[in-house]
C-alpha cells in the first residue's frame, strides 16, 4: 500500500492525473480484498489476525478517501472546478460507512468552498 500512496503523490506532482487515479483505485482494490478476507476468514482465523486485516482495510479506505480529496484540491488549484467537484463527490458517494463520516464531511465542505474559488456560472445573477 505504501508504494501506491507514494506513487499517487508522485504522479499528481508530475501532473499525471490518470496515473494518480489508477494508483488510488489500486488502494481501493486492496481495501476491498482485505474486506473480503475478513468476511471469509473471520470465523476461521484467530481474532488478532482478523483485527489486523480489518485495521489495514480501514487504513486503506481512509487513505483512498484522503487521496480523492487531495485530487479535488489539485483540480481546484488547477482551475478545473468540475473535476474537483467530481473528486469530492466521489468521496461522498463511495465512503458511506458511519466511521467514514469525517471524510464525507470534509468533501462536502470542500464542495462548498469550491464555490468561493470558482468563477460564477453564466446563469448566476449578481
């Protein structure tokens, strides 16, 4: 997972957004695989092994959520508000577990803050 995290930020710093997204999707895939392992082997393995796998899964999901938020910030800085909105919305739509509420709230705040830095739409009336 560490390599995927480092690669995500390396790609993002080099403006290789597609590659960064791929790395983050790999982190999400790892989390999904860990969740499947916990579901299948939970009753069979010792509690400590299941707890360890569960903790790794939560870490992977949290990291991926933070990376989507970082990607949204990247797009906001690059003056690409629609792509920033999509990144933030991805967090809100994907990370629905009650323990992931902080990520959803951060993404929702970022969506609202994006209106501050975005150009007004041609339909807005001021």
